[in-house]
């Protein structure tokens, strides 16, 4: 699903991109995905030099559920003393419940609908209590001071847009440098539509610029 996007970022940003897999629900429920993402990031920082990578300049990123994993990994990295250059978050899931105005407005899509979200979270969580874990909902993190600078890229016509803005506000309030871009008229998943949407191409260019600036 993301090979082309990763290649495009590598090409435009002039950096290596490591695409991380993680175990999936319903066989592997929360917090398995978060644990796998964090394990992969730690391994990369420790072992990346053997692959010819500069482990002194590392960013973490993802879209949608991957954005949630990236945001959680950035907090865990802060706690572990790993100095990330950037967290690149593309319409990340950040809230514990689907209760923002954008969830109501776009409950029937386009692309991402309320029944789809409820079905996915129903398969992912072990119990309703998992939703109160900040690794599921980074907006619940008690302290985000000192996490990596953030570059957030959101779709206007997306259920997740409001919680993305709220997370940007939370980071800014904690003194974290934040770049926020909201792309007009597009929906969830737009970032992978670069052959069809000019907004996706603009997003690719903006993300690559953020990575270049962070790694310079």
C-alpha cells in the first residue's frame, strides 16, 4: 500500500526511508502494533549504522493508524532519550472516541466512514479501557513536552481532521515546534493518490521539504 509513497519521499527528500511492518488485528490486538513500531524504531537507532544509515538523524512518520503509531513512538523516544529530528504525521488518529465535529460531519465518508472506524477499533481493542491508553489516543498523553518537532498533514474532508488539529494545538502548547498543513477538498487516504490529485503531489513536496529541513 505504501511502497510508492515511501519511494517518493526518499527521492524528493534525499534520505533513506525504512518501511516498518507490524502485526495486525484481530489476531494481534492493542498494544501489539504500538509495541512493534517502538521495537522497530529502537532497533533502527541501535543497528542502522550497519545498514549505512546515519542514526544521528532519524525521523518517524506514518499515515492514519501509522500516524498514531508514529506519534506514540515519538513520545516513547523522548522518554528513552532518543533525539528524533522530526515526527511526520499524516492524518493521524489521535482521539480516544469519535466525538469531534468532523467525525459527525464526515460519518458517511468520503473514503472513511463511521461504521468502518467502529469495525476496525472493535477488532483492534481488547476492551473499551484500551481507548484510554495514550498509545491508542496520543491526545491523552499526560505530557508531550520535549517530543520531536512535528509536521502534520491533514485532509479537510476527513473524520480525523479535528483530532489532528487538536494534537497540533497540544504539541504547540507544550512548546513543541509544529508545522500544520490542511489540504482543501481532499479526503482520508489522499496522500497515496499522487498520480491523480495535485493536493497529494503538494503534500509529497511539503513532507520532503520538512524532512530535508529536519535532517540538514
